[in-house]
């Protein structure tokens, strides 16, 4: 539109007023105060209602059903002969393994990597709003989570292991299951510290006798196993060796290294240097490693006896969790009239006694303290410096 046309559209008075305003000197612009979105009322915490066509609970349930049923899945996983239809994006949310996986629609796993049941439980954990972990399946879930590198699930499982009921008998049972699974070394180490009062019961089981050398060694090495004396640790090690003597003789140094002979009373060490009636025991004691260990322990024991009893040799081994079992015939003090020498036959009878006692056995054990000694032994111990088992046995 031309200027002439505009002028004709306005009356003379309006044009005069516009010209007057434009010809006046301009005033300084007023300063406009800057404001953030939050100051304009758009707070991040502002709640906005969203009207859905269905309830949030119904929507969540529908999504879970789709994920669990494999509907519209985009990847197939083959585990132990079973096929799982899954959603890759869901797996990538929780698993570093799948986040780093090259684009694919098929993956196959071996039984050594994870089990079908373990993966099924893991995927159910991803897709179910409230999964109750079954104690019987927890190891398989743990192995799968380890292999798939699922940090959040592993944190939950470790909390369960640390704070829940994996103590003593349950700890030994899970340890037996874990030793045959790869990448469970940290869990095995934790469980060994929990066996405690169940140790002698464990020694009585076929599962203990069936352990491999590398798995029985950490158990015998533990400071936290509860025993009446170090002689019981020696008997436990001997029991494992003799279960398959021909094949296990080669492990004598490794197994017997776990026994702290310097914590045995001197009279028992001397008895090991005597001629033995039992052939396998004599063969064990004739091993060069055993002769060196026994001689060294005897020398150290004699040295300890000549020292002030309140001063412990710096080279002495760390002690176990010493206990008192009043029903153990061999646990009387050496000078007590009821004292019995602990040999393989008596040890086996004691294990039978433990088995027969059932759960009551662990509950009956008491800490190795003067007040907990059997009445017949208290008189013997009276006047003795009660420092450790080696000093008064």
C-alpha cells in the first residue's frame, strides 16, 4: 500500500497527532527487570495433573505383562536349551553386558556363564514390580547378575547376603553350592566367615569330604571356625585326606599347612612323634613336611613353656574361636581325671554325637572361659594362668 493511500485513509487530525509524536525527542527506555521461568511461576516442583485414559496401576500392569510375555520383543536369548523372547532396551537399562553388546537379535549363552533359571529370575526382576527372591535360587541369580554385570541387582543381593540369614548352617550350604560356580570367590570368602559354630557339623557331612583341595583349605584356614582345640582342626584335615587317601596324599603339605601345630598342647605334639598303630596316620606323620611342622611346633611349645606365661611368642599363630562343649569327652583338661586322648576313633564318635544332637549342638556351645569349664576341670584350672588353650590343656 502506497503512502498516498495511507494518508487518504486517515483524517487530518490523526495524521497531525502522529507527526507530532514522532517529531518529539525520544525519552530514555525504562529498564525491564529480567525474570527466570521459576519467578514466572514455572517451578520444577510444580505438580501437573495428567489425565490418563487408564489408571497408573493398570498401565504399569499392562507394560509388565507385555514385557514378561515377550510381545513385540526384539531379541532372542538361548540359555541351556531354552529360548527367551526379550526386549533389548529393558536389558540395556540394567546390564553393562547388553549395553556394550553389538546390535543383534540373537545371543546364546553356555551353562558355565549362567543358567536358564538364573536368567529367568533376573529378567523377572527387571520386569516385575515386586519380585520375591527365593533362597533356593539366589546363587543362580547372583551368578547371572555377575556375568551380565547388573550393578543394581548385585547391590541388592550383597545386602541380602550381608544382612540376612546366611550364617552357620545356611552359610555352609550356600558355600557348597558356590564352590562349583565361576566368579563367586568374594561370596565364598564371606560365607566362610559365617560358618562359625557349624564347622564341626560341616566336617561330619559328605559335602565336606567331597570338597576339592582348593575349597577345603580356606575353610580350615579360617580364624572364625569354632573348635574345642586345634587338635580338632588336625582331625578334620586328616578326615578329608583319608576319605580318598590314594588320590589326596599329594595334598598333604597344602592341607596340613592350615593346621596350627604351635597352638596344640606340648603333650599332644609329642604324641604325634610316637609310633602310630594306624597305618595311614603313620604315613601322614612320616611325610617330610609333617616332620618339619611337628618338630618346629614342639620346639616353639617348649620355648613358650620356659617363658613367662603372660608373654606370647611373636611367631605364634592367630587363635581360633575357642569353645567349650561339655559333652565332648576329649575336652577335659590334661590333668583332669576325666581326660581322654583324642584319636580318630574318639573324633568319629564325637561327630556322631554332634549329628545326633541336631540343632541343639550349636546352641549348647559356650565360649572358652574359666567360668564355662566343666566342674571337674575348674579345680585343676584353679591357680593356673588362664591365657589360652595351649597354656592349660
